[in-house]
């Protein structure tokens, strides 16, 4: 299932689809299949235009991010936090060491902020090596270096070093919470990832409080054209499409509580 999900995303993301339709159009023209050539080429151009020069990606991501609003204030008390992996550059840190963050680094920054404010809180760090090869350091290992380097005691950390997907995050975390007598934790992950995460954790019967971070949209996005930042537009569309593929796939597999979980 893990490898299959990775392959689905490799071939199903927008730019990959544009490439495949482009190749199909070229083949169609070479074998003189006029309809195939024209239709495939038009689809390729359409996907590229939407991905690069519209706000479709930001609009989709915004919808996901707004599904679970961030609480207006910090909790009065905090016993534990669960931070999901995906915030570090595993390939880079495996080669160079340290704790290089990617665009989701706010997951770790917010966890550190709350950990400093609530020194009694335990931190469940869930994330192994999510690559197909399995040859890189996992998120939990890298996150431990980050937290310890910035002054947190290792004793406060509860680590899941083997999970590769959000489903495995939830399954492994459930066991760790039971072993450490923890409940009612904050669930810290990116805003766009929160609906899928909450659905999976609810399906596992884990009571968590959503604490979304790492916003990618302004909250005021509308559908339209944007010729100023094509690479960012494409990245946002890929992020939104990937989440919706995950929502639909997990729902079809019976691994989430709803197709589009809500508060």
C-alpha cells in the first residue's frame, strides 16, 4: 500500500500528467492519430496553464487550511503534543547532519514554542523515513536533534521513528499514547494536512485537539490568473491535489472517519 501510494502520486501530480499528455500527443502525431494528438496536446497545455498561471492551487489549499481554524489563544494547560513528520529535509540531513527544515518547518517551531511555554508537556514526535528507498534519517530522529539543540530535555520526547504515512502516524501514536498514559493532546501539523490527519486520528479513536500551522494561503484567495509566480502556483496546486487524492484514497480504504472531515 505504501509503495502504491507513492507511485500514484509520482504519476498523478499535475506536472507529471502534463508531461504524459504531452508525450501522448507527440506519439499520436507520429502515428497519425490526429484526434489523440490534438486532444492530448490540448490537455497538456491546459494543465500547465492552470498549474503555472492561475491561483487554483492557492484556492484549493486555502479551502483545506480553513477547514480547521486555528484556536484564538493558547490552551490554559497542556499535557502533551503530537507533531507529525514532514518538516525536515531528510536527504540533506542524512548527508550533512543537522536539522534542515523544509517549507513545513513551522510544525517544529510551533511545537518548540509551546514546549517552552508549557514545560510539563510531553512531545510525541511521529515520523520515520517516508521515501521509497528507506535509506534516509527519519523525521523523528532529526526532530530530536532540533529540540535537544534548542534546550529541550530528551526525556520529554516520545518518538515514533517508523511511520511513513499519516495512517501509520496515527496507528503508532495510539500505541505510544497508551504506553505513556497520555491523552487530549494537541495535534500539530500543516493547515492543509489537518483535515486528512483529523479524519485518520478520529478513525483510530484518538482524541486530539487540532492545532494547524504552516499556512500556505493568505485566507483571502480567489480564483483568477497569476503570471507573477508560476513555480509557487504549481507547487500549491500539487499540494492541494495531493491532499485531495489522499482524502479520497483514505476514505475509499476505510482509513478515515469522513471524506472531508470537519470540526
